[in-house]
């Protein structure tokens, strides 16, 4: 798969398989970034949408057309370093590549611990947050579905596969 927008298209196509087919063909979890083109005068580029407080972003069939999703599947690349964790960073040797300047080469990682997921900052320059709280380097914190994460200046939402299916509009 090429870009993260391609991953979003791929995941939307997987919806056609139904819930069980989607769960069988997708990664066990994913990070989703909600973006839209900036429209304000003098402002260019893309804006990451971030929920405030307990607010949640629209999802599924209610997602407005101007909002673009980037999906980052949480899956291990064959032969990648750190076989026990899924690395997130700016460079191609990470399992999840987020090509943004505020993201460190190895920014953070996630991994499964039993049926749970955990996240930790990897000693990044620009920091990581879970639901607004700073993540200390290499101190793992439990992830829950729809948890908001920030890596540098990039906000993403964590979804286990079953919840991603619903978030993309699966019924």
C-alpha cells in the first residue's frame, strides 16, 4: 500500500466484505487522522481536526465530504526492528510512517499486551500525548478505543479493528 490516503481507500473497500470479512482482512488496530483543506484567507495547506474535551469527530456515514481520513494500520513490517512492538516515526524503517517534520525518526511505539494495547513515547524531540497527558519516554500507557493521541503536531485517534469498522460506516 502506498500512502495513508490509499490505506483509507483500501479500508473503505474492505467494508464491502461485511464485518467478519473486514476483521479478517484488516490490521488488528489502526490510527486515524482526520484532515481537511484550510479555507481561511492567507492560510494554506491541510488542517488536522482535533476533538475538544469529550467531543468526538464525526465518523461513518456522517463524515462530511471535505474531511479526508488517513489510516495508519498498526501492523508489523516483515523484518523490521523491534519485533515486539509497532514503531511510529518519520523514517521508512518504522512500521507506521508519518511523514511530518514534527515527528521524530523513531517517535513512539504501540504493542499488544494480552488483549490490550499500550503506547509509549520513544524519546521523541517534540513529545507524545495520550488524551492530553504527556507520555513519558518508554513508559507504556494503556490505550482504549477512540483514544486521542498526539505525536509532535499530529493528532490521531486509536481504533481497534471492530471499532474502525463502525467508524468507517460499517453496519
